[in-house]
C-alpha cells in the first residue's frame, strides 16, 4: 500500500511511502525516512498508485501509535486549512500538534493518577496550614475531580513532584492506575445569578440549536453578562454529555476567567495557552481528545484541539486581533472555528461588545441567530457617559488636558478610581533635537526609536534593538529632548499632579510575567490603587468595578490611517476601554481627548455607539469594495536589498496572466507601509476579488509557479489569505 504522508517542511506537498501494513489509517503518525533523517509524519491518505518511480519509493519505518492521532474530521479540517490558507500542509499539521507528539511521544497517556485517601478527604484541609497554598490547592482539586495525573495537577494547580510527595507522606493522597478514561462530568453545575430576560432569550436561542450547525452572534454591551450566557449554554451541552470548546484572546485567559468556570462546573477543564510547558500542553490535549475534559478553553491554536464529543464552540471577544496568527501559518482561529463547527454540525457562538464588521455582516444575513444584550447585567450598572475633549481648545500638562485633570481630581475626591488609557508604551515616541531638527531613528527599521525613561534607553518597537539615550544630538551636538507621550511619561506626570494617589501602570514593560498582572489587578480590586495608567492590556478580560472615570488620552492614532481597518480597530478600542468603567453601582464617565472632535467616526460613535459606527463603516466598506464585501490576500516578499522583493513581485505579476485570474485584481507591487524592518526591505502585492472562489482558483494555480521563479531565490515570500494587517 502507498501512504501519502505530511511532513513538517516548507514544501507545499505530501510525500509517498510504501507500507507493508495495510491497517494504517489517515490521521495516524508514522516514523519515516526523510533525506538522511528519521522524522514523524502524519498519514493523510492511502493510495494504490504513486508517481514516484519504484526504485525511489521508500518504506515507512513503523507506526508511532496503534490508533490515529487526528480523527477523520479534524484531519479533514487541517487539510482544508492548508488549502484555504495556501500553506504547506506539513507545517499546518505540525502547528496543530503539541511538540512532544511532533517528536514522537506516544499518544496514549500516563495512567497513573493521584486521588485523596479517606484521611485526605476528612482531615487534610483542616490539618494543612493556611499558608500551604499549593498543598491545599492539590487537595481541593482532587476533592473536586476525584483523580488526576501528575501533569493534570501541574497544569491545574502548579503542583510539583515535591508537593505530591509531601501529601503522600502524610497519608492524604495515593497513586493508582486510572480505571477508565470516560467522562467524569457527573455533578450538576452550581447555579449562577437568575438570568435577565435578554440573557434567557440568548440561552434559549443558542441551546435550541444544539445538535446542528448555527453561527450565533452574541452582541452584548460590556458587562451585559455574555459570560453568564456561555456558562448556562455550556451547562446544557455538558448535560447532553458533550464537550464545549471555548476560544478566548491571549491576554484574556486569566486565572479569574478559569476560576469563573471552575466555580460553576466540577467537570475537568482542559486549558490550552502559549505559556504551558510541553507536558502540560500534552496533558490538556489528551484530556480534550479522550473526552475527560468537558470544557476545553484556550487561545488561538486551541481551535485545533481534538474533541471526543464536540457539542458547542464559543469564541469570546471574537473581534480580537489575537485570533489571527500573523506569522508562518497565518490562519484566523475565529474563521476556522466557524468552519469546524459547520463541519461538525454543532453551533458556534461569537460573542463581543464590538463585533467585527465580518461578523456583523454575516449576522445581517442570519437575523434568526443574533442575540442582543443591550443592558449591563449587574444591578444598577449603567452605561458610561462619553464626552470629547478638544485638545486644541485647552491647556495640557504632558498630554493631559486641563478638563481631564479636573475630572481626575473630582473622581478621586468622590472616592472613585481613575483609568488613563494610551496605546503607546515607553516614555516618549520620539527623541528630537530642537536646534537642528534631527530625531533618533532605528538603523534597521523605517521607524523612530522610542525613549524608555526607566532604562534610559532608546528601543525600537519593531525590531527590539536598543541603545543608550545619547546626551547630545548626534548631528549638531546640542541637547536633545523627548517629544510626545508614552505610558511611562503619563505615569510621571500623574504622579506629579496627584502625589497622594497610589498609581499602577499596566503595559508590557511594567508587566513582564503573568503573575505580575494578577498581583497588580488585585491591588486595583482592593482599591489600594487609585489611578491606573495603561495600554491595550487594560482593555481585555478584566473588569474594574470601582473605576468611575476613563480618559482616552489620544484617540487620533488611527483616525487618518491608510489601513481600511484602522477605524474599526479604533472604535473597538474606545468602546472596550470605556466599557471597563463603572461596571458596578457607580456611574462611569469617559473622556476622549482628540484634536479632531468633528471627525465623523468620533461623532458617530458618541452619538449612536458602536452599532451606529458599524452601520456607517459597513456602508463605506461596501462602497469601496473592501472585506467583508470582497476577499483579499496579501503576497509579501522581503530581502536584504530593496530591489529584490520588487523584482520578485514584478516577475510574479508578469506570469499572472498565464493563470485563471478572471475576477481577481492584483494591486502593486508597492513597498510595505514600513518598508524596512529589522534590516530587511519589504514589498507587497494585494490580491482582491469579489468572492473567495476565483481568488482561491487563481492562487492555487499561480502560487506554486512562484516557487520556481529565479527571482524567488533572492527573497523570502509568503501569502496571507484574509490578511488583517496590511502593513
Ligand atoms: P460580559 O461577559 O458581557 O462582559 P459578565 O458575564 O462578565 O459580562 O457579567 C458582568 C457582571 O454582571 C459580572 O459581575 C456578572 O457576575 C454579573 N451578572 C451577569 N449576569 C447577571 C445576572 N443575570 N444578574 C446579576 N448579575 C449578573
Ligand atoms: Zn541637532
Ligand atoms: Zn528597528
């Protein structure tokens, strides 16, 4: 028998091997010879013929497991993804595998589990000191779930082998062989708050479609109780004996969110995110694939998680850009989640307070699957009041206009918390010489270097290169000065203005490790912190019930961008930041600083909220034929010289007419908006079509031909289907 095997290489094809065994099914991993190496591949098809000459056809060594790693449905989804995103199939399949499985670890998992002894059940929690947090967490997890393997415990409770030995020595826990791999979801979920009418309707509408495909949009303002809707619907899924897959943005997968799921359900969770160790990831993956976990919750790549009994997919904050992989295999986890749900015949819920225009457009065609939560759920929580501050009309202190300073003072005096949002980290975006006009640029990128005050460094936010801040201008020897504001400088200014108000800064520089964010957020929750300064990091996944004032310091980045999505992103950011405020009883106030208070986007957003903005933006997209009213793909090329990418793209365009390009327009080549980045010159061609199928037809014929262009050898090129970022 001939097996077509996918191997982790950049080549856009599979490889044929001979197999003596006839029982190797698609989805199974096999050890094969590849060049001089022995590698793991995945069987994608059985064939009875091959084009490889008999003398060159090699045989597989052996199967890695006795059963397929991917079931037929998941394998088909991966093959479909490789085709849709025009990405090498071996790399697509590798992206879906935890790395131990890529390296040949057996699929079957460890079967030694830990459980509580009688003594452990009755005495451990009273006998263990309150300080023994880790030991107590282990006992609690075992009490909840019955039994767990060491790696499951490690991923759930950060337990260590040492901690387990201690508990064993005290007679609280024992090891045994796992009895069955069956689902352990037995107990009913604990009850949540009584649902309001809108939530009830949403739960009914979604639950009514369990067992068949439906793509629901859950369009609910911030704080409207979307998570509560997910929890109730998931309860119905678990009751049917099925699993729910929940995708969340990278930064939103916090212990608080996990805790919320744990507080509701006893059934085990499989948590998948990028900070897991190999062992943890594999344990969660197996738990999902074997059906032990009733809920699989994870970031982008969890869309490829195996599921034994899929029943529902949820994509929370579906508008979030982190669902799009921007490098290598450039896929949209949100879009693939929809495809997966459709292929599985199960419903999917896309939830957001600021849905993407793509999802709103789909919803217009399927009004029966739209649920709205127009009001905040918590008692007495009101929508925030929004107002603009005209930066041209008021004095400023380091970028904070006088009316904003006064508002901060007012809210602090009224015992409120204040949040200042600026999507720019560092001290100042530019180091400038007033004497001669020189400014500090990155040597490797077409970009200014950002001044980082704390470290007295100039850092390039695009390539990461660093250098000390020069004392004097490199050009004329006069003193230089930082111009503009970043979060560090805002922190400095606010500390001077309000020296008595404890302040915390939340951005990638201030928060380097996961635990740090948790610790800072806890200080905000306890009201110890009165003023919060931060970037985008503030907008996701965390509510600040005591924040009564939000100041958006600069709404203007994005108002005049060439990127057709910039307006959508700006509106989402403003609404999401605004939505962090006043979630509890106290009414919230939102002030947006701008030099363009007459800008239609801001006017529409203030007058009619996100829905009004989105309606206008959709009309514009339709008129200008941008997605979702058209399909695009971006062919990018980069090289160490400016000439090579342009030459390659021109050669690519020159042969385009040999391929079926009816209905497809090619725009370019043009240098990328930031042409030089990390020392490499970048250029691109935009592919545009009214619908996907002509685009797909053209790309499938044209792209393989690019591989053999002589100009291709001097560049690195890639294709980004449904590109989000045109830079
Ligand atoms: P979202 O996911 O839409 O931001 P959440 O589900 O986090 O909203 O709910 C916001 C707040 O309202 C939470 O504190 C939640 O516990 C509370 N909440 C949700 N639903 C209800 C309800 N039906 N009654 C009372 N409080 C609720
Ligand atoms: Zn100078
Ligand atoms: Zn740089």
